[in-house]
C-alpha cells in the first residue's frame, strides 16, 4: 500500500518520470593540450646538410585500437624521407599493448611501409612480453612478426645478442649520415646482466662511431634515471618491479644501472632514448661521464594523448655542425607541431671521444 504524500510534496521519481532535482554539473575533462603550443603544419625543413632521425615511442594503443594512426605515421615518414633526409627510424618499445596476434599484425603492417625506404631499429617494451602483455617472462611474439631473417640482410644490420642468435630483441645497427658514423644499440626492457655484457662488447668494437642507446625504460618523468636502489617503488614502472624480475632472480637493469654499467664506460655514447613512462611522458637530462663527457638522455612517450597518442612522433634534426640536435614533435594525423619547451628544444652532443 502506497504511503500518502504531504501537501506540496513531489511524487517519487519513477523510471518513466525522472527526478526534477538538479544533479551537480560534471567536472570538465582536463585539457590534454593545456600546456601545448600547437602550430598548424609540419616543422620547418632541416637546415642544409642536416639529417633527421624519426622516433616512434609506445605505439601500443595504435596497434590495439587505432591502426590507421600507426599507418599514417610511417606513411608520412616515407613521404618525407627525401625532404628531411631521414636516415632511420627508432622505435622505443611497447610496440603492442596486450601482445595479441592482431596487434602484432597491425604493428607489422605499419612498420613494413618503411621497408625499402627508411631503415628502422626497434626495442621491445614490457607490453610486448607474455600473453596479455603483462611481462611475466621473456616470451614474445616480436620474433614472429619481425623475423630476424628479414633484417639480417639489410646493409644497416650489425648483429644480435650472441647467446640468442635467432632472436631480435637485442640488436645493433650501423648507419652513416651527414658525414658521421653511428652505432645504434637496441636493448630489451630491463636488460639482463649478460645482455649488458654483450652491449659493452658492441660499444667497445665500435668506438669510432657515435653510439645511441635505445631501450624502453631508462629515464623517469622527473628527469632522473630509473634507480631502484635509490628510489625503489617511488619511481613507478621500474623494470625491477615487474614479474619478470621476480621470476628471474632480479636479472634486470634499470636506467641508473645501464648508465653505470654501459654508457659511462665509453666516450662515444652521444645519446640515450626511451619511452615507457606515463604522466607527461616527457623529460631530458644531461649527465657527465667520469671522463667529463656530456651525454643527453631523453624520454618521450605520447600514449596518454587522445586516441592513444594522437599520432605524435618526434623528429631529431642533426645539424651539420656535428653537435646540434633540434627536437620537433609533429602529428601527421592532426597536421600540427607542438612548440612547447618540452616538445621543441635543442640538444648539444659531444663529438666522439670528447671529454
């Protein structure tokens, strides 16, 4: 039996008669470009005799949900190869999100657009390991969709980790541009101790080349290196915090360990590049080696932007003076560049052997 209503009391709302009581207004979503300085169109063409390295960080959302964006990125790079003198493309890992066959197919289709046009060198990230991309061990579909046999015959191919001669997760590559010679060392997420041993041997054999280290997790968003011994879990997403570390007696190395065990031991490391980190996904620092050499270290990750990253990629313009590198962030899908201080800046590289 329904209860009587007091005079002036509104009847209760039913599913056919919504309440007239006002709901509090929803808070507007934060503007993902609040700090951006967006300018229509691509960056200016490089200076005379400069060359460009294109950087693709964390394409995981494109492989999973926005494959057309990934395709647009690599298509644009091919179209710009001549005008920007693009020497190579560096992928910073997290090629996929959940490491499913469908995602790997999307990633392979996008990267294959570069074949025969621009060399590309790839690191693998935590999301590229294990079923579901949960990084509980070192199993990956990377070698199935990016087979070593396909890359071994390319003129830029240098070699792979000597204890895993049929796997491609740890590799090095040689290229020349602008009258300069480079070695790119691409290492797995949280490289194992013996992989670091191998990377040292590669760097030692190529002291006459400027070295670029590409690995998924190295710098944190606060512009310090990942350092488990110093910060522990305060720096989220450190390789030491993942199941793969617990399953292998902590056989992983973070940014500080790679700095101490690899980068500082040679006077030819010009630059390190990594993705992986969320929040603003951007950062850079310059640290002196014990010998006095300045090494820029750069974090870049756009996956937090709308549509899985909004198509942003980074262009590194290496100028003819041999020391100046200008970073430009551009989205082919938006046809915009971002000229904020975190997205458009200049690095100064030390020449090989300089201290």
